[in-house]
C-alpha cells in the first residue's frame, strides 16, 4: 500500500496525536494524475491518513486480507484504531469495493463512499463466487454511514437510480448526491468531507444487526459462522442479538431457494454467563417444527448453534419472545405502489414461555405511508406457536420500489421490507418456454437461440414443469423477471444474462425460472407480474406487464 499522507503522520515525531483513516480502493484502472494530486492535497490539508489500497479486484480474495491490512496500518501509523474512525472509499470498481468491504466488515468500517461505483460484481471463494448486487445487500450496513456520488454524465445512471430507489428507504444513514459533469475533482473533496463528518459523529454498533456473506466461513460483529457450503450462495443472518436470530443459506438474494444440505455452525460472541444452561428454541420455518434444548454456555461465555441451510428462527430465552418471520400478500399477487397493500404478517413466539396478548403498533420511517389501522391485537401465543396479523397500508408514491414498516410491541421493533411495483398493463403477447428454444436477446442486444425451462415444450405451464416467460421486443424476445404470490408457483430459481459487454456495468438482467407445483390442479389461473430491462443508449428502460395464464394438463412431448 501507499500512504498519501505520511507527511501528516511524520510532521511531529514527538506528537502522540492519532488520525482517522480512509482506505481508497481502485478498480483495474489507475486514478488520473489530477485525481491522485487532489487526494494527496486533501490529505496534506486535513488531519487524516489516506491509504492507497491499490487495485482491489472483486473477484480476487483481496477482501479476506482487508482485516490484515487494517491491522498493519494500525500497527504502523498513528491511527485512531476503531471502526468509527475508519472508512472505505473509491471510484468505479473501487467504489464497488468500498461499499462491499464496508458491508462485509461493518465491525471494521464506520463509513463508506462510492464515486460512480459499479453496482454488481462476482465475489466469494475461489471456484464458486456469486453475483453480488448492492441493491440486495442493504441490510449489511447497520451502523455504517454510506454515500453515493454520481455525475450528470454518469454512464451507470440507471443502476445508481435503482440503488437509490432501495437504499433511500431502507438505510437511515445513506445519502446520495449528483454533481455536474466536469466537477469530479471538487466532488472528491466533498466525498472526503463526508468521511471527516462521519469521523466526528460515528454511528454506534447496532444492538440488532443483519448480515449476508458470500463466503461459507466468516466473522461479523463477533459472531463466527462456519459451513460446508461449496457452491455459490449467501449465508444470511437476520435480526441478530443476544436473544437469537434468523438464519438461512440461499442461492441468491433476496428470495433465492434455500440450500438445506448445508451444515451450518454459528458461534456467538462471549455475551452469556459462562457455564450457565440456557433454553434455546429452534423453529424450522418450512414446516413449523419446533425443537427446544438446554445448552450450556462455554467457559468463555459463548454458545454454538448447529443448523442446516434451511430457514430457522432461533431464540435464546426461557421467557416469551416475539418475532416476525415474513408476510403474505392478501387479495393480490404482488404489492402495487399507490394502492392499498394488504398483508398477513406472520408472528412467532420463539421463546420458552407463553406470550400474553400484545398491542402491535404499525410504523414506517418512510414518507407517504398511511396505515388503514395503525395498531392491531396479537393474542397470546404458546411457545413455538405462530399467528397472522393483518395490516393494510398505502404508499402515496407510484414509483416507490420498497417500503420499510415496523411492527412495534413495547420496546421491540420488528422490521419488514416490502418490495413495491408500479401499476402494470396486461401483456398483449407473451411466450411460455417450458423446454423450448427461442430467439431471444442475450447480453442486452445480441440475438441468439436459447433454451429455457424443462418440460414438454408445448408452450404451456403444467404441473412439474419449469419455464420462463418471454415478451416480444424489437424483433426478438426478452426473458422476464417474475413476481407472484400464487401458491401454485415455486418462484425461487432464476437465471441471469450478463450486460457487461454492452454497458461495462458488471450487471446482469435477471430472469425467473419458476415451476408449477405437482399438486396444482390444471385450469388454475396463475397471475404474475413480469419485468424486463430494455437497453436504451447509456441507460435502460424498465417495463412491467401483468400476466394471466392457466395451468395446463401435463402432456408427453411429441
């Protein structure tokens, strides 16, 4: 590494003053001479250590060595060696890495900024990396201040608008700015000003956190996670505190299929009384089966939890403990922005004793959210019992992509993030590819024949078949990402079409490959929302269509 600000650190050898640190990350392209000069000038004029992290390739294992780099810098230079005075920043691919490192190591990094950073890259272990999209990883940044800067000539404007549409409503310490083309150097100063401000008012470590990691083995906030996963995916921890957590291992985020064959071991920090036996409850969310055990805390104050890759709620409590595991949309197959959204929110008592009747208040930190009834009554639940509580809300912005709501029970705040979609017109024409080869767009603009799905190829969706939905556009077809609440549809598998050759973004256009459950009756009408991306110069257009089609009788291929 190179230290741009060694003159600051060595200006007075007798001084004991210590300085905050910004790690500046690069992509595979070096900074311009003008930008390097601007960075050096800022460091020389401020009480700041600015470390040149050199090239940090997302597909390398650089991320695993970042804690070692931090340890070296803290041991070598006069740093303020805590997360609140440590930051990551970068431009283009370096901007991706700045956000990525802060999300992987929120216990090491207190603020992160991206200067027109790329939105997506493959990260993870050698041999089985996974596509990592910042849009879907917003939950990793509890306790971290984040900032995105983009210019008016931003070549990745579509992706940055999309990230803004999610992070602006799910990350309370996120900010986004747009600067005039040609003002790049002045924006470098403003980025570093952001970090200086973050150093002055660092966020505390969160009492409750969530985290998703591409590596099978990792540490975060003192928790140790080890698994035998040897395929692309994410290990997901949610709502983690000393009273428990939710865990799963998924093929992709946010709603990929779980990988149940993974053996997962989760070790706590030393937060429990050593040698004490505690009641631990495990709820397998797929079937609701409950297992309860008395587990003894080790001599260091740690507990260990052994699970599979399926979704589990885990509680360390002999008393009642409420949690929210998810929701179902009522009277609709997806949630539409600007219209009333009816949810049935699933509450569990995952503690070791019965809960009393609770008054649940519904709140949202987002603007323009109105609840039809701002509170509801959740009746007593036995240990391991669940119940649905209805809530109806409306978001007055038809372009809103997500809404965050909280179920508040006394001092407990249980979050839910609900994706929203704009009103959609019915699709006039579409194709179902159930083992069919059709001419489609690949890599955004290239037309080629491609096979989708597994079935008899008759163009209908039948029980047991997997399929893609393709919509016509400009002389070929585009595969659609699909959304539905239909109980006949398993919609946790997807494919992706890389657009890197087209726009150098590192991003992909995702498409869904759902299946019809074997027990679904032919004639059942499936309702889905389809989303396709269409290249539009340096930008992209997003189109939505409502789909309706019957489940077909399964015929043998002819």
